[in-house]
């Protein structure tokens, strides 16, 4: 007897990713956090609308807040809509927050949201503890990537 396969919901998976984060920062450590949203924000996220290129997280008075995340207004919710770039509270356990306070106070360390996704009915944010890359680091990374591509092309051409 064949097992029933679980149907994948259309709203599961990544809603938004911050591709600039990998380019501008060295991602040291990642963690998952819940996010407090209003109803119209959830509906807008389920449509796949969010921009997180300039978003960052801060620890303020023992709570973690996500700032500069742009979730556009949900059109059908005309009167009861949300403010697109309001600060949003992130849900983490107390020991995680205390550890983040120590880590973010170190020089050059910041919290960057990497992606937003749905895990069942709940919206989640993947946060990364990151250090900024310098210009020369980025140039070196681009040069290394180009060299790797050239080597792969050479090997691919020789062994066909």
C-alpha cells in the first residue's frame, strides 16, 4: 500500500531573501526567530511581497526589533492596513537574546535578516550575526570566483 505524500502548500518556502547580505557581510552564525505581524502584513507576505535589502535587527531593552523591512500594504484591506516600514518585534528565547547582546556589542558585529519564510502557519525570519566586508575583501572574492569559473571551463572543455 502506497503512503500518501504530504501536499506542499503554496505559501510554504521563502517569501523574501536578502541576497545583498552575502555580498556585503561575512555571515558568522544563523538563527531562526518568529516575527510579530498584523493580519494585513501576513496576507501581503503570503503573496510574496517583501523587500529586505536595507533591513537590520537591533536589541533594545531586552527585546529584538526588526527595522527597515518593507512589507507593502495589502490592497483589499483598505481601512485596516499597516504601516509598510514599522519596527517589528522578533520572538526569541531569553538566553538567545542575552547571547546576542554580548555578540552585537563586539566591534563590527550586527544582526542581519537573511530570509523570511513560512513554517506551517507561522512567519519566521532567519537572522545572521554578521561582520562587514571591506572593499578589498569583496574584490578578492570576485577575482577568486572568476578564476574558479575559468578553471572549470578549461576542465569541462578538455574532458568532453
